[in-house]
């Protein structure tokens, strides 16, 4: 059974951002160096954990408030870090390269603490108090990606592993071609989902009832506030750290479903999402670090499961290493295809997947 204190390892990310800013110089690059240099080594050192909780353990894990409190603390941390980062960026006596390093460090933190935890929280749409879902959207506002709360839950989970899903990378598609397709397609899907929802109520798409429009106005207000308080430099920092965070989200999306495809049924619908339709990894370290995000097969199989009870499935396709290492492969398309295309072919053949 997982131990809650293990999930606190994620806080080394914002701590590393602060440490780098205090020390200055090359230390401003500390966070991406740790994430993409140290984390892959730790994944290899600690190995995998494929054990699943028993029903009794699941009940215990769900009843323990600490798991919810940790992600809520991440939400508060993200908001404070982005605001504090704007102050540091505009008050620090840094060179251009130091500023670049700080943006990459802060953007890495926003991707890991911000978007990843927001992902967990925005799935809590059925909770009575709504605190988690609202906090998740607030976290997405810090990276200018609030529409993703609609697209991910309502469209991606419905269309995953089909050509209808812009967040599913197609077999042979390299990351740099996938990136503009998924960013533009994700916004389009969020808009279309909202337009369809409003049409069912007899309401126009272009109005304040449209959550995409409301979210864009919130993001505009955040940008105006940032510019007013921190000036042009603070505004540039905010937009650039958000861009780094979004890049991290989308490269992880690329990894999670590359080459996966569901069968089309005789009635034209798609087969039910199964654990075989998402890449999985049960690295002990990264699954603590990313709140079991690498157990992605179960997340799509049972989207409402909380992170602490996500399960490992042997029938799921398994990544050769954790997400940090896979990102390093994904950004170099020939290397990615060398390691992944054969795995895709084997998995498709074993599960009778369509081409």
C-alpha cells in the first residue's frame, strides 16, 4: 500500500526553483536539470512497483484525508509560486541567461505542481463541496489553460485512442508535428463541447454561459493584473512560464497514447476504453513524484479513481522508462521511433488493434 509521505517528494520541485533563484547564476537552471537528469536515474535505481491495493486497503486509502490535503497544498503552492516568481523575476538583478533559466525552472514547476495536480482536481467534478474542482481551475489559470478542464474531462476521455482525439498521438507522428495539432485541437474540442452543451439548453454559443468564454476572460484579467503590478517584464515571465508548462503537458500527452487505437463497432461507435489503450509505467519514484500519473491505463479505464488507488494492469502497454526519460526520447523523433514503434506494433498485434 502507498505511503502518503512519499507524495511529498513533489515539493522538491518548487523548493529547487526557490533555491536556484536565491543562489542565482547557473543555479537558475536547477529545476529542469533535476527533473530531466536526476529523476530518470532515480527511476532506474528504485525500479517498479506493480502491487495493487486490496479492497480493504482501497477503503483505507480513500478514507484518509491526508491524500486530499496534499493535493490541496499543491494548489496553494502553485498559486504562491507563480505570484512569487513574478516578483523575483522583476526584482532580481539577473542576466538574460539567468532569466531564461528561471523561466524554465518555474515553467517546469507549473507543469508538475500546477497542471499535473490540476488534472487530478478537475476530475473531481462530482464532489459536493466543489473545492477541489474550483482549485484545479484556478491552478490552470496560472498557466492560461483553463479550457483544458473542459477538453480533458469531456472530450479527451470520450475520444481517447481514436482519430477524433487531438491529444492521442498517431503512430509515426513525431512530437513536433503533434504539438500544434493537439494545442489547437484541444481548444477547438473545448469550444465544441461547450457549444453543444449550450445548444441542448437552447442557448447561443457566444455568451457568458459559455465556460470557454468565461475562462478566457478570467485569463485576460490575470494577464492585465500581472502587467499592472509587475510591468512588461512580469507579463513576459508569466506567459513564458505558462508556455513551458503547457509544453510539458502536451509532451506527456504525446507519450501516454502514442499509436493506440480503439476498434470501430458495427454501429459506428468505438469500443469501450480499456487498460490496453494507454501506455502505462509503474516506476516507484515517478509515481510518487507525479501522483500515480504513470498508471495512466487505469486512469482512463476508471477516470473517477483518485490517484492513491490507481492500479497496475499487466495487459497495458508498458513504457521502457518513466516520463522524464520518455520526454528526452520524445523530443528527438528518430530516437523515439527506434524505442517505441516496435512496441506499438507488438502491442497492436497482440490485442488485434486496427491500423
